[in-house]
């Protein structure tokens, strides 16, 4: 009975972008990478790195743990790492997701390399090879330079990397492609053979590089994509007995690109849109679940009238416009709230428990979230809640 | 057969009992409907816009209420606000009427206690409509007290929709007047009840009503002057009674003691000239009582006459001397300018430009009387006639309330509000009496017709009845026509009230709406855009200089420190800002730097055609600035006594700071098709100085429709200052 009386249960989950595990067995250094291809996409402030590795077991025993090496700066900005094994040839390829875990290696080389281990589904026998695809997502990785720009200037950023792929294995052949958002590249460091065509810079191919060989490069280029960062997002999911889920999201948004300097001239902004405020942004798009209702968009001082909702059977799109365009360093806070039908998200299992199945994350597109807190408010009378999240999170129960 | 008549009469009896019950039922249900009507007719703005606070002053009230909910009563009482009147600050607890905020927080706490998860903003938005509903109930009881329950019902209906009251009590207009009109009417009602009954309990209630009024609004001065005046009139007209003595003394003494608990009012009841009338009447009352007693003791009339003469002369002399001494010694403060301007409408215009500059302090135009009262304006004299026909203590009171408040309503637009309850009550008497007379006429005629028909069969006629019968058809038709006329007028009144509420009094003024070219609704949300920009993108301790109108909004919504705000307590400080706005830029920058200003905010309507902007208010800045600093001279800004901004404008006008800030880079802007660039749509002219250069300020933000423009004060150039010191 007591449990029923103090029934309002808040379950808070906190998720940080970077997670650390301690798991450790030293993997045998018996692989050789026969071919590595890296494609770096710099078109927004979220950097996607696609790494295709052809891994060959040069050792004598079967092995199943492939180690990836990353520099400490890369690890600091790493938001996600994902690996999959490619089966089949050419068009009939299938990919199989593999488990990736951070690892500590005892015999680490002089630079503070950090490691991630990929656990292959089937051990690779001696002499066999397989193709792995690795996706890294980095955030806050582009450094605006100059750090302060005026309204009429475009935003230039630095991208730092190494032309050679950092690896604890011998790489026989490697190529790196860097894709910039436009052809406007101020400068980049060459390491022959280097070739630039259009929006793509090609480093390589480089032959037979020993483990841990690096060659620092940078690319200084124009990137006017919105550097929209949510410094803090608090999402409250309130489950009601009456067939409704009410979601309230509190955003603290900032333009994390080059800081705006000097005047903001409305007449320039209005009349010369193409050359003015190129790095600023006005619109944000939120993709909400279908059958969303009672959507509102407001802040501390009232409703913000500039928003549009488009709904169809698969998704709902909410286009919102902050009260003013955001220039570098400008902030805005706002709240988005909406209701959802309960039956779309709450399921009953045979053991008389109920499951809330809800997507973890931020519905705004192209957004980096630095700190995310999700609060699930359970209805009266709920007991023993437990979260199931595919990655580790901090969570605690508030009564 | 014999039982039949008996049962019929029983039925009749029970039916008769039922009519009384029915009457009660109808009365209660009408009151309930009126109560609901008064609330929902004020919700136009919430439905059309959103649940938000309107105008200027309500933002301060909202901010203080928020502070009260967050920090509790004692912190609120001791609150020193650093965010306004920089660098002076403001002792908020001692300079406001806390009634409104305490009321809202009380409602909020009660709702929270009942497990309604409301936000304090919703409570604030709906406080005024809620109290308007309560006012209708008080109006009913008041009408019942001075006339009859019919008049009370009509009064309740009239006041529920009267635009004069709605103008200050729509949802979102979270201002002192919202609760004060309720408190005012309640105090008057209970006082009249106390005078009628002589009951100590009612006069105690009126003292508490007065206390609530004092805690809510500065308009309590009206009560503390009207009631003594009323008592004086009763004394003069020989209506002195023990009931009056009990009611007034109890109400005055207790009300005064209670009112002293409000820090903003303090000892004004014994020290300020505006409250002296009440005290004088109080002493006069004692003299009257004493004389009454002496008259009772002395049987000799001659002796009493002599005694009366001596007592009255000495009492008046002592009172006069005391008043004179108090005035001379400065113990009793003289009347304030605001009070004085009520008695002499031209006073403010000549002496206190800051009062005259407020639009709601202007003398009332005839049209706004019509707008706010509609048919009540014609019913008011009719009601006065009925009141005079049936004079009693209560009707004398309502007549005096009506006449004095009507005078004040003529002096200041905003005081129409105070007159509204009286006008509604007196008009209700007129309506109720007329309709009652007419229906009585109709009913009696029906009887006459019946008797006539029986008479026709009986064949016996008296001459007087024949006379009645002759005038019958004409009278009946006339009565029906008059009744229809009355109902037509009342329905016109209801239509007018709804229309006025919907069109004129339900816009929040912080969000502007206009019709687009295709008939669609265009929203200008520039104020909030600018305030939110200030809130998010300026340093926490930034100081914003603007004209005082926007002070409350900047602190409440922008959360930034302002130099001056709508609490116009320091005229010099406001004049300094006015001087800065009307000086050349290099002179203004010295004032701006001395005030430690970081941002300057101006409101500009040239792009949208929004007419209440700073350029249109600018002459008041010049006047107020010039009132303290004679360097600023109004004629410098005028050309042949004309105020203009185009090419023919005065050179000082074209180069003063306000002009520059409003029109900076406006010369490049195309506002209207077929007009030259730099065409000011609010004033309909092409501006005179298109090449505005700013030296010490830079544009920091301009809203999407240019309504609010914010400038950043550039950091001082040290070398420039050194040069100033060397050569200046």
C-alpha cells in the first residue's frame, strides 16, 4: 500500500556522449591490414569517418579481436563508434554489426593512443581475410579560425588529422578522402601523393606503413553549415493513465561556430541574404513520431509563433524558428512539448509488466547534444521500474 | 365535490410558495450566469493570442509575484531591486501596493493545495477576470441594498460587460485596478450597509474592505475622501444618526490603523494633506455627538444655541489652527501633484510633464465616454432622477459616488474605471424602475380587461372605471413599445460591449497583430524577440537605457538592469535619460558613460507603421528633459511650432541621438512600394537625414520588423578621453 501512495516515480537517466569501460585482455598483434580506405565527411559540424579495412590474419592461430587505434584528441571528441563486417562480393554484400568496446593495452606506444576492440563474429583463421567497416562520429572537432567573424564573413574552420591512418597494425596500402562542404579551401597540408579535385582531397595511396606511423595534416576550409549545439536537453516523458504520453523538452541551444563580432545589421541581413550571415541559422527541424498532437513551442516569456507542423502517417515534422537568427555564440532557450497516443509506445508483456518503448535522443535534426537528461514520470501505482538502454547510462530513481 | 375547492386552494397555496422559490431560483441562476459571463467575456485575448501578461505595469506586477512565490513574503517585503533605476535601485517592498501580488499568490497556493498543477502566470492572467466576476456579485448586493433586488440584478449584468471596467480587467491585464475595483465597491457596499443598519460588524467589515483596497491600489484616496464627504453631507442635511456615528468612527479608526500596516502608505493617514478631510470629519463627528449629548442634557434651547455657537466656532478655530500649524511645520505634507492635477486638470500640463505625458492621464474625450458607457450615459441622469425621488442614506451615497467619480472620469481617462460601478448602479436603478413600472402597468391592465369583460356582462359601470377603460389601449401599446425599446437598447448595449471588448480592449500590446495583404493575420512579435535576445545574448549585468515606458518589460522579460522604468519616482533620473536622447551624440555619450550604460534600446515604428514609437513620444522626452536641464529647449526641435522628421525638420532634431538611433541605416531601406527609400510609414514622410553616422554606439540587434533596435555602447577610447582632458 505504501508503495502505491508514494506512487509518483521519477526515473531519470543521464547519458553522456562519452563512455568508459574497463575490459581488458591484450589482443595478439597478428593482423595485417592489406587495404585501408578512409572517407572523412566534413560537410557539417558532425564529422563522419567511414573506414573500410581489409584485415588479414598473418599469425598462426585463429584470432577474433581486431584493435582500432585513436589519438587522445579523437577520443575526446568521439561521439560514436560502430563496426560491421562485410560479407559477399560487389552488389550482394550484407553487413553484420559487430561489438566494439574500449580497451586498454599494456604495451602502449609513446603517444597516448586509445584503443577500441572489435569482436569478430567468427574467429579469423590464419591466412584468411575479412572486410570491416568502421564508422566514427566526431563532434566539436572543427576549430573555427578566425575564432570571431563579422556578419558579412563566412566561417572558416580547421580540421586536424593525420594523413596516415593510426593503427597498431602494418598497413600495406591506404588512401584517405576528405570531403569539404564547398570548393573554398584556404589551405591544406600536402603529403605526396595528394590530389584535390572539386570538394574532395585525396591523400595517398601510401604503401607499406609500419604500425603507429602518423603524419599530421590540417585542412582550413569554409563551413557555413549550422553549428547548432544543444548544451543541455532535459526531456520529460510523462505517462498518463488516460491514454496519453506528454513529452516536454527543454532546450539550451547555442551556435557553437565562430563567434559573432561587432554589429548585427538587420538591413544587411534582410537585403543581402546570400553574402550576409552565411554561418547563422534560423530554422530547425524536429522529426517527431507520427500521430503527435497538442504541439507547442514556447520559452520563458511566452509562445513563439514561428513554427509549422506537417504530419503524415509515418512521421511528423515540426519546423521551428527561434525568435531571432542565431549567430556565432548566440544562445536561445526554448521548450517543445507534444502529446502522443499511449498505445503507440506502451506495451504489455505476458508477465504482467509494461514496457515503454521510446527513442533515446533528440528529435532535432543535425544537432549535437552535449548533455541529455531523460526523465520518465510513471503513473501512480507503478512499482519497480528498470531501464533497458543499449549503451551504459547513469540512472537513478526519484520518489 | 366539496373537497374540490379546498384542494384547488391548496394547490394554489403551494403554487404561491413555489413562485417565491421560483423567483429565488431565477435570481440565483441569473447571478450564476452573470458571474460566468463576466469571466468569459474577458477571455478574448487568451483565445486570440495566448495566456500572457499585457501592457507595461502588469509586467512589473508579474515579476514581483514571481519573486513572491519563489522567495516568500518576508523576502518580498524586504526586497531591494538592483535591476531597476540603476545606479539608485528601488526598495520594492516599500514602494508598492502588495495586495494584488499577495492575492494572486494566495489563489496560487490554494490551487496547488487542491492539487491543480497551475503555473503562477496562469493565475496572474486570470486574476482580473476572476475579480471582475466577484465584482458583479458585490454590485448585485449593493444594488439590492440601495434599491431592490431587481436593480441589483440589472446592476450585476451591466457591470459584467461594461467596457469601462473591461478595459482594465481583461485576462492578462494583471494590474492593481483589477482587484481594486472589487475592493472599492465592496468597501462602499459594506459601509452603506453599516450606515443602514448601524451594525458594528458591518462597519468592521468595511474597515477590512478598506484595508484590502489600501493594500491594492493608490486609488484608496478616493474612498478616504468620498466617505467623509458623504458623512458631511448627511450631517449638513440633518441626517445625523447613531448608525452613522458607529459606522464612520469604526470604519475610520480601524481602517486607518490597518492601512498603516502597508509600508507604502505608512503614516500618510495622519500626515498627508489628502487624508486630512477624513480626520476633520472624524473630529466634527465627535463635536456633533457631544452637542447632541449636551442638547439632551440641557432643556433650555436658548442656552443650547449659545453653547452651540461657542463650541462650533472654537472647534473650527482649533481645527484650522492645528491644520495650519501642521502645514507650516511640515508635519502635514501638502497635496501631491497627482492629486492636485485631479482638482485642476490643467495643472499637470503646465507643471508636471511626466504625468501629462502618460496617455491615460489625459482629460477624457467625449467619444471615450460613449465608447466605455454607451447607453449608460443616458441612463445615468435618469437613474439620478429616480434616486432623488426616493432619497435615503443609501441613495445619497450612490448619487455622491456617481457625481464625484463622473467628475474625475472627465479629468483623467483612466478614472472612467472608478466611475463605472457607480454609473452601472445608477443606470440599473433607472432600468429596473422603468421596466418595473411598465410591467406593473401592463399587468394591472390585464386585470382591468378582465374586470371590464365581467363588467360588460354585469352591466354596472362607474365613471372612473370608464375613464380608465378609455385610456387603456393607448397606455397598453405605449407600455409595450417602451418595453421593447428598453430591451432593444439593452441588447444594443450588450452588442456594443462585446464588440468593444473584442476589438479594442483585448490586444496585449506586447504582440501586435495586423491584417496582411491577403486578409491573413500577421503577428509582430518584435518586443519579445528583442527582450529575449537581451536575456540570452548580453552579459548578465548589462545596463540597458531606454525610455521609461519599456523599463518594466525589459526587467521582466529581458532580465536586465534598466536605468529608468514605469515607476516614475525620480523625475531627475528620467530627465537625464530624456536629455541624453535629445542631445547630440557626443554630448549624449558622456551622459551614457556616466550612467554606465551598455545598451541603448529604442522603439521604432517607421517600417511597420506602428505609431506609438519613440519618435512620436520624443517631444515628451524633450519636455521632461528640459524641465530639469534648461540646456534642452523644446523650440530647438520644432520648426514654426511644428514637429517633423522630414527634410524640413529642425537641425537639432535631425542630429539628436534619438533620431540617429531610430533612423540609423533606415535611408537604405525600402518600406513601401512606389515610395523612395527611407520612407517612414508611421509618419508618412521621407526622412530628412538619411546619412546617419554613429560614432560611439553600434547596432547590436534590430528585430525582424525593426520595431525594437538595440545599440551597444562602444568601449571608451582612452586616447580620445585624454584629448578631452587636455583640450576640453
